[in-house]
């Protein structure tokens, strides 16, 4: 069961993601991407949220978020996704599910593990073969860091402010990193050092997510 359905802790970073229902395309053109980014900005105006990074892909999205207060993540995501679905249906004269279900999220330790998550998020278009360099994908936070600035709702971290960040993102991640992240995606397992993971799982009632996994998920 994804933590998005339960509640989240303020002051903890989260990797948040969802994909289109039955893996269907959600963002069909530039206007779809631009309107979702505008909704993200509006959501931040309604409820303060530190957006550390994001990537919008044709049929899914990834975000790294750092809420201020308990349950802020759920409130922010609820407004964003429900508002997006209403406008999506109005634009395309459609109905039914746009997203596959409740979003998934997992806690991330705010250290090198967060940098690994941000790198994973911003490498998505390159990993999918959509671009030859991460900065060439316009619907990702990486484009903004590479241009030396940031979107108005982005909250920079030390990793992305490093001048060498673009080259770091260009480099492939190890199979061990990818396997660990995909395990966290599948189960909502905390991602960090062993002690931090154990203590965070105990504090947030996530002990069940530490059990062995079955087939890995690809996103």
C-alpha cells in the first residue's frame, strides 16, 4: 500500500511518483506539460512546499518534495492531481481514471541519498532514450539548473547548486543504485543509510516495507 494513502511527516524528504492509468500517455503535447507545471506553481502558492526536483514524462512523473508539516504532502498532492484530472477531462472531453491510482511516495534521507534520488529523477528522459543529454528535456528541473537558474517553485539543494551537477547527472547510475531505488518505489520503503532506514521505518510504521521484494518495477 503506498504511503500516499496514509499520511506523511513534515521535515522529511519524499520521492513521489505516479503514472498514467494502464501506462497510458498523460502529457500529449507542450501545452499539457506547461499546464501541469503551472498547477505545481499554483499548488505551492496555496500550500508551501519545497520542490527539490521533478521530471514530467509522457506517461508518468517523478518529484522530490520536502513538506514543512505533517500531512502537507498529502494535501498538496491531492489538490494538484485532482485539479489536473478535472482540467484534463475538460480539455479532452474524457472521463475515468487519468492516473493509475493513488500516488506512491517513500521517505529519503537528506544527504547523499537525496542527491542519488534527484539524479535518478533528472536522468529519466536520458534513460528512456528521449534525449541525448538530460538538459535537453524541457520538462525537468535539470533544465533549470543547467541554465543557471531555477523555476519559481524550485528549492535548490547543495547537490544541484554544485557546478559539476550536470555532468554528475549525465553519468549512468550503478545497477545497485537502480535496484535499491526501484525497491523503494515498489514498496514505499525508506531510502537512506541502514540505521536511518530502520529508525524511519519504525517511526512511520513502515516496517513491512523492509521485507524481501518480488519482481522489480520499471519507471
